[in-house]
C-alpha cells in the first residue's frame, strides 16, 4: 500500500496532530480507573469501527466521504486512526467515574452519540472529513450502535477480568 504525503500541510493535518497529542495526554494524565489489560482492547475497538467504515463506505462503489484532502490514501489518513482511541476510552472512563445506573445508561449513550456527532462536525469544518454523499445526520445512528456495542464489550471484558482476578486470589 502506497501512502501519499499531503499536497499542502493545512488545518486538517494540524487537527489530526493536535488530536493525537490530546489522545496521548488523556492516556498519560487521567487517573487509571480502567484495568490496564482492558485499556488496549478499548483502544483497538475504537480504531476498528472507523477503519471498517472507511474501508467500506469511503471507497468505490459508495465513496460517501474522503479523509483529509483527497481521495488518495495519505499518510495523515493512516495517522487519523490514532485519534479515535480517546473517544472510546473517555466513554468508558466516565462510565466508571460517574457510575451510571441502568436507568441513565440510555441517556449516557445518547449523550456520547451526540458528542461523537459534534466532534465529527468539527472535523468536517476542519476538512478532516470531506463528505461526497454522506450527511452528518447519518452518523447519529452509527454512533448509537457503536457506543452501545462498546458498552457491552466493556461489560463483558470487565466481567471476565474480575472473574480472572478472583481466580488468581
């Protein structure tokens, strides 16, 4: 796979670099509430969703959006995947921090879906995503599904982590 360099270094490349720095700061500075064995799983899951979408919806025959400046696969298109782990991590982190009850879980998932759409809108403004057929409103049900799956995945992972921890004690 050939990676192209951007034709010009502008706001979308700066946005990606700043977002990667944000990811690193979050992972380094926030107190550790999520088990260290689960954190990389959440990060990989957070990278997997957009990668699947990009490799199915952003290519022919659909080509509903482009990443960064062109339809070519650029170096910063690859770097963009380093932006996503913070979203999944923060979703799970605050889930643990605020200890969301079952009643408020739906509100929490909807709120995070709206946050996801808002961040995506910011990325559209900064030309990280360039829609060619996609509309921002299409993203809301995607985020609802992805965040719900992330929640279920985290519950299963923590269940088995606790079970394994209890077996070792």
